[in-house]
C-alpha cells in the first residue's frame, strides 16, 4: 500500500476515491477523522488517499493529476446499445433497461 495524495478535506478525498474506483483502482482514505481532534493534536492532519495495490500506483498518480487539473475528459450523452434510449452524460447505467454504458 502506498500513500498517493494528501487531500484538502473529506469531500475531496471521497471524490478522488470514487474517480479512481471508476478505473478499478482500490484506494482507502486514512486520517479523515483526525481533523476533528485538532485541539488535541500538535498539527492538523488532512485525509490521505492510499493505493492498496502497489502496481496501480503509477496509473493512480496520473489519474489524480488529470482530475485535479481539470483534464478529465468530459463525457457526452450516450445511447443505450440494448434498448436505444438516450441517456444523459453523468449516468453510467441505462435508466430504462439497466444496461451499463459501453466502454470507450
């Protein structure tokens, strides 16, 4: 397990965790509840994102860099290959027949 990124807050940590999960990279968030005890600690500690599988670290680092610089490709609306329904960009599953968005 390798430390990938120290996040600004719990929300950013969760967003990065979810973005990496969509690329099948398993991460964990550590230290996300320590900021609540800041009065008892010598320094405020922010949540950190850790990559579980060392082999995923390089790709995870590249994806986080893209995500943080806003270069994550905007997704377009798509048409379900099973039922032909038009699906809005943010959705990965067809609302009509539950078919997942095709890759690519």
